[in-house]
C-alpha cells in the first residue's frame, strides 16, 4: 500500500466523526463494552494505544464490535506494525515517523496516520505521499494557531491533531479548514471505565460527536 493510498484510507476513517478516541486499556474486560459504548455514541474510529500488555488482545476483541473501526496507536517499530495488523487493526497511528516504520506500514498494507510537529516534518511526509497526518503533540507544538499557519504554504495536507485536546478546546481545532478530526482521551475516562459506566461514556461520545 503506497503512502498516498494509506492517506486516502486514513482520511476516510478520520471523516467518520469529529473525534477519534485515544484509548489506554489496562483491563481486557473493558474492551468490548468500551467499544460498544463509543460506537453507540457516534464515534466509530477507535485508537487503541499499544501501551499496555493487553492492548493487542483488546484490538482483537474490539475489532469484532459492529460499526467500529479499530486502529493501533503508539506504533514505534516494524514489529508493532506487524503485531497490530495481525491483531485486526485497520489503521495505525504513530507519534512521529521513521523510514523503517513507514516502510513497514507499506509492506503490511496498514493505513498510517504519521505524526509530525514541524513544517519540515510535514513537508518530508508530504513529499513521500502522506497528505493526511497527525499533528502531535498539538497543544505544546503551537496548538490551533500552528495548524492554521500550516494551511497557507502546506494547504495540501490535512491533520488530526492529538495531545492536550479536550472538550474545552476541540472546537478551536475543528473550526480550521485543514483539520479533519481531533484525537482525545477525554471521552473514555479511567474512572468511568473502572466503574463500568458505559452509559456515561456513550453520553461523552455523543457530546464529542456533536462538536462538528
């Protein structure tokens, strides 16, 4: 899968909703009800970060939930890419980009949302064929004003900003013409997951879906 093809797929996924939940799952029993709650609230694209021992198995479980599109976040190495694809991930997200990681996604046929934070990084990825990128870490890299500034000289590139984004500032990003969606963890609070408040998470998801 070429970078251009990856970006087309990533763009289609990002257009599904205003917010892509960034999920850190520590208890495997939470995987299915969490996915069901988020999908029911109107957020079908789910990023499961590979930061916990159960993350890959959580992807396998969540991939079975009807209406969901499950991806793997925090992809750092070619091994991560292969494991994520084998677990059923339909897209990948990385905090940055290396040649080995990009090559692995091409070889595995996994659509990637590669991370960039500077104009040079955005340009390097665009030169390679990635027109849909993750802007990370968003808030500490200039926030919405930085992405707005990219819109002039780099108008061919669209973004999913992630990092420090919540309900209070998501609209600042979503109002920009070069922002397709935002990524955030606020729609799946640890406390709600721990207590099994799936109805509460659906309410948060519905509120997030209504931002656009």
